[in-house]
C-alpha cells in the first residue's frame, strides 16, 4: 500500500494557537476536486467543492488561517466501516482503470452510476479524510467545521451506491462515538434518503438520524417480496426519523418541518455534536429532484440548529447544478460564521460564477441572478396535508432515547 495512505492525520491542536481562534469556524477542502470528474456525461462532471472554495475566497470569507487541506483517509480509517476487500477493490480499479465482471457485480464499481475514473479512490478517500479530520478537530476544540466535499451518504460497507464510494458521514459519526460521545445527531436535508447512514448505524441509540427527503425518490425501500415500499424507511428502532416530503416541497413547508419536528426532536435528544448533510439537490434548480426549495430555506435550517450542540460539522452532499451547489455551500459557510449575505456578490465572486458552464439544458441560458447573487428568491407555497402527515408520523415513532439514563 502506498505510504501516503497510511500517514497520520495532522493534529488539529497544533493548527489553532489560541482559544479565540479555536472558536472560529474551520474549513476543510482540497484541490483534488478542481480537476477530478466522474466523466463528461455524469451528473458529477460539474465543479462543486472548488466553486464553493473560490466563492468563499472571492467574498472575502475564507482567510488562509482557517483553511485546512484534507488528508487522504488511511486504509485503517476506512476499514472502521468499510470491508477491507472492498477498499482494495476500489484502489485496484483506480490503478488499472478496469474491473472484472465479478468485482463489478459484487461491489457495483463501474456500474449503477458509480464509474471508473482516474481518482476514484483518492477523491472519496480525501472526502473521508476531511470528515474524519473535522470530527477530530471538533473533539479537540468544540466549534464548527465546514467540509463541503463530505456528505456521501449512500456508500455501503462493501459496495458503491448513488455516486458514493465511501460513506464519510458514517466515518465522521464513528469518530465522534469512538471518542466517548453518547448523543450525536445526524440531520440530512438532501433530496435523497440517507440510506447508507441509516443502514450503518441502525439500532445504535447514541445516534439520532433525521432525514428530510423527497418521497418516492431513489433510493426506494424494497419489501421482502420485492415490492417497492417508498423511500421513507425506519429500520433503526426509534433512532431514525424519516420525513418523506412531496414534490414541489416549498420554503414554508420546510419551515414547518423545522419548527414542528426537527427542533423538538433535537431539543429532546440534547446532542453533544451535530452532523448536518446539506445536499443542494433539494433546491428547485437541481435536475435530480422535484423539490422546490430555495437555498435560503436550507440556510435557515442550519442557522436554527448549529448552536444546539457544542460541536457542529457541516457537510455537502448532493447537488448537480454548478451554480446552485456552489452558491448554496458558500452560503452555509457564511451562516456558520454569522456573515451577512449581501444582495449582490463581489465582482470577484461574479467572475467565478460567470466562469462556470454546464452541459445541461438549464445551463444554456442561465438567469442573471445565478451570476450576481448567492441567495435564491423565496419559494413560498401552501402547507399541504402530506407534509403534516409526514411530520406526525415522525413524531409518533418511539420516543427519543435518553442514553444518559
């Protein structure tokens, strides 16, 4: 195995010289994402993390003293959750740019939207290393960390799934739990259900998972007889709350879900740490969902929950429109810092946004607001019965466990 894969993670304590600096939100990124692509025809052909980094710098929000290069997760760190044989298969596929039919069928490498590409091990291992480092930083000095490359919540123990090769949210959660924390909240507002996180941690009362996602959207739950049951799955014995919402889910409905379900559940759980997956594919401008949120609705969720625990880790996730994902994730960083988001971006940020391109019908004639503003216009609407019913079902699940008892 390559020696750099086994190099220890940098120690966060040495990177923060004072108590004041320790309270300042920290940002984890990497240049690997700038030139890495899943392929020209794949939804992840677009620049995402690099756009977020460039926008944050262009807005004057990202000084070098809070930016950290993400390390590559080691084989041992990945094996805390993933099957060593699977890890080796991903490494081999990157090295040879080929995989056998047997490995493809066993691990879904080169199949089901999980292509073979030049950085197919290093890119997800870097995202995993960033999430592990973020968790360690929060354990060393409580505060807030943004790692936009993270959020690959579909990855399974021994196979790739939903464009996700390794499950960095699970690795971050396990890092927090292994340290002795007993109440960790995982909040996921991606358009797609957080199935990989739920499957990995079901039955563990130390983790309360709340997933707000589009009902009927992949990944679908399948019953033993093979019939599709829908995307709202709860196999965690009360430690997971799924809130499947209908298409065209709007800002007012998200506000209701936040106030009626998310905040009461967090209040009852009293978490020691919060991990948020903020996929921008829940926004109306994303091509891989039918939800109708503005990015300001997602920012409001983060603003409302980020101080409800001493430690908050903000991850990325889905997002397949380069303008939407870059603006949304840069906004998360502003929210974590308490920065005001202006009505118009700086000239430098506008140049970043005008420099983007997208091989999609929606990218042929982008609206001017995608170039000049970070915030979407509000997307208000009625509160529909389906949303009320989803919230009621989540609240009617077995009580949140008090692990201190």
